[in-house]
């Protein structure tokens, strides 16, 4: 059974803290993604990665960075957390050889609250 | 740029059919997807349609694609309370990325 796991379901951090969100997939997928989900806005892409050590900015990368040192792991970093980064964060992975191609598999999400 | 639009809410009675609509902008999309998100969970692929198809049926689900109008719909027959969730429409774009709509929250009343 395919699986994407995220390090925490709920997280509460203080303004200015450095925050690490981890995502691990066991499907040997090339592509990994980080989204944030806000009511009425759907999913917005923060960063994605096509391969180890490769990363590309999505639609809303400001205030975030990512790291992909191993194929199965993709980390999202909030350098200095702010209250407007309070959100649900979703990780996903996909492969061009999937059926359908590029079907994205999602983790359960991390609900981050910044106070 | 690419955009996917959905209405935010739909309320139906148990046993009725639900129709969730979506419009998209990228005519070169290879696949269009419907994802379901249950409360407190991530998204799960519900069904998808290849862009050269007009219709796809999968048990209680029917997907209709109108390429001319760039309109996609998901029909759920005999809607049950367990179908209450947020439904996201998504289109595939170049490079393996997906563009998601805002999500339609389906509420099924007994």
C-alpha cells in the first residue's frame, strides 16, 4: 500500500521560530510537492522537487525553503515563522510512470499554528 | 496563467444525486482529476479522465468533460452521508504539476 507520511499532524510554534516539516514517501517517486491549504483558496503550491537536491519554486515560495537530500524525503522549512503561515500543510509525491501519469499521493497533512 | 474554478459549497439530501462543477483554463491538460478530502485527512484520488474522453463512469461516479467549454463535472449518484467531504478538481500541466480548484464542500443531509 502506497504511503506518504508527515512528521506531525498538529504543530504549535511561536512567531520567529524556525520550523521543520518532514515528509517521507515509500513509493520511490521522483516528484515531491509541498502545498498549503487555506479555506476558500484550495491548494497552493509552495515548492516542488523533481529529483534529489533539485527544487523549484511554486506559486507562493516566500518565507519558505526546502531540502531534498534523499529521494524519499522532502523537508519544508519556515525560516522565521509568522502568524500568516498558520495553515494546513500537505505533502504529495508522484511519478511520470504512474497510471494515471503524475497522480499525486498525499500525506495526511500538518496543521501548523503560529502564535 | 492556469486557473481552476469551483463553487465552494453544495448541499444535498441523502439519496439524491450530487453534481460538482469545475472550469479550467489549460486546454493542453492530459488528465483531469477529482480528489476527495475527508475531515482531518489528506487528499485521495477519487477518479480521473483522460483529456480525449467525454465521459467516464465508475460505479456511483460519472465524470463528464466538455473540452470546448473547458468544463468538468462529477456526478455522485445516490449520495450518502459518507460522501460528505471536500472535492477538488485538478488539471495536469507541464512538468507533472497539478493545478487545484478551491474545493467544493459537499454536505449530505439525512
